[in-house]
C-alpha cells in the first residue's frame, strides 16, 4: 500500500468520524477524538509506534462505544472493521486497529487492561489523559448529566468494581466516578510522557474535589462577625 493510499484512508476516516460524532453532547464527541489523535501521534513519535495504525485507531476508538450500545464491547471493533474494509485498508492494519479498540477501555478498578502493542499503549494513554484534568472534569459532568445522574449524593459511596460487568452496570453519582476511575488513571499510564502529564492533571482533579466538597458543605463561607 502506498503513502497516498494511507493518506486517503486516514483522511476519509477522519471525515467519517467527524460527521458521525460532531455535536455529540456526552463528552465523547469529535473534539474528544481530535484531541486523542493529536496526543496519540505525539506519544507515537516518542515511543517509535507506527503512526498510521496509531492514527486510525485513535480516530476510530469511540466509533461505537459500548456505553452507547447496550454494553456490547464488540460493537466498536465491528464498526471499525466494517469501515476500514469499505475504504480498502489492508487486512493486517485492520486487525491491528481492531485489536487496539477491543483492548482499550477501562473495565473497573480491579480489572487489568494491558495493551498488547506499543500503538495500543499510546492510544490508551491519549484516551486516558483526555479523561482526567480540567477536560476530564468537564467531560465527566457532561456524561453524568446526559445519563441523568446526580452530581453527588453523600449517602452513596463509591464502589471498587472487580469486573467489567459490575463497572458497566454502575449508576452512581458523577462525583463517585472520580474515585471509581479517574483518580486511578495516573498510575495506569503506559508511557513516560503520559505519566508526566497525568501527574499534573491528577493534582488538578484533587484540588477540584477539595473545593467541591468545601462548597458542598458551605465551608468556604466567611464567619459572621459578631
């Protein structure tokens, strides 16, 4: 396959994903994909990963997310395969991209999610970086609102899910998601560059939560002067 063929396939894939996902309101929109692609390609250069496979996997990683397909974790790889076959990608590339998409997702605090390739590692890191920090906070509340979940309920404790099924079935308040997933991601990054960025984003989330709970309790109010 020539460089021109690869460029055509990447361009067509980007246009296809943008058309499907632009304007989506849960935080899993085109701009999420755009950010993941940009970061994944930067990590790929540092790690010596194949940029073509990396870019296609980043573009297609949320094309049929299980969260929007009744928990079906095979929906994403199937949709990616159908698209790539239709635009004439070679079989090896299709297999590598679909494997990345199948392995990518967080599956619960007690479930390991190792990536089998360096391309998968950088796409997973890019996706997880977009789930934390300031953008991660915004995306988390956007998703919770879309699902009709309470922001916070002090009577509902976070859970440590020990299976993907338990994680998918969770309907807890949005703030619990920080403890059930987001605050765990810093220590699950694959690459040194992602770990560095994750440290700063993790600290920002901790500061946000400290402020959130202070305001929730009204502890930020100045005392009334006598």
